[in-house]
């Protein structure tokens, strides 16, 4: 819709005896805004999305290199902790809260309260968790598909933001042009107004 409104000023390109210099300026303004919205905004979106994609894919690789999927064994089930104090819930995990043990990538044994995606956890049951190199519990690493979706959304958001800024700039410039036009009209009226309607005004 913003681009459509920008096109509305293009009619001033037509030649007619009533066309003023300001009409032509408004036509140039509308054309410039249309080109920026149609060409520059998508380009900004593509460049922003590409930059975000590169950064996110680098983050995906780094996370997959530093995080490891290990097998944990249930020691016993624990009472549910309040969500605000349970770091596993803060990490986005769901399931039963259990005391579990696992072997860290460096070979050391670990034991901690974690969330297990088991419907009825019993001692000896196993499940998979993500840890860092030291064996501490961490969130699941970002996957390639999710990173791509985030990059696309970032590019689309940048394009929409750029289009909005271009349209806002057009409206701001147009408003100033209109104010200048009204100011000139006021000055002209102040000059000829006192003589308007006088019988000898043309004499």
C-alpha cells in the first residue's frame, strides 16, 4: 500500500498548463520513493538475510563442535522444582525431574538433577542429554534449518523496515514541500489580498 500511495504523485508528470514546478518535484519524489521501495528495500533485505545466515551458520558449527550428545542414566526420580528455580525448565526442556549420572566427554563422571523426557522414569532408564566439553548440561545446539529460518525472517524484517523508512522519508519531504507551498500562498495573498475586489484594482 505504501508503494501504491507513492505512485499517486506520478500523475504530475503529465504536461498541462496548470502544472507547477512543485508538482514536478512531487512527481520526482514519488518516483524516487517507488524505486527505493521496489529495488533498494529488497536488496537491503537480501544483504541483511545473507549476513545473518552466515553468522548463524557459523554459530551452528561452533555449537555442534563444542556440545556433545551423551547418554545419561536415571538414578532416581525427584520432586518437581518450581519453574523459576529449575535451570532445565529455563533451558526449554520438558519432562520429569530426575537425578541422573553420565560420563563427560573428558571421561569424568557427572551427577546432577536434570529433566528427562521419560513418561515414567525409573532407576536404570537411559536418555540423551547435551553437555559441553566439561560435561556440564547445556541446551540443544541450534540446527541448520532453524538458523536458515531465522536468517530469512531477519532479511524480510530488514526489507520491510527499509521500505517503511523510505515511505516515512517521502512523507516527511512531501510535508515540508506542502508547508513551503502554503507559506508562498500566504505571502502572495498578503500582497494582493488588500486589493482584492476593489473596483479600481485593475486601473
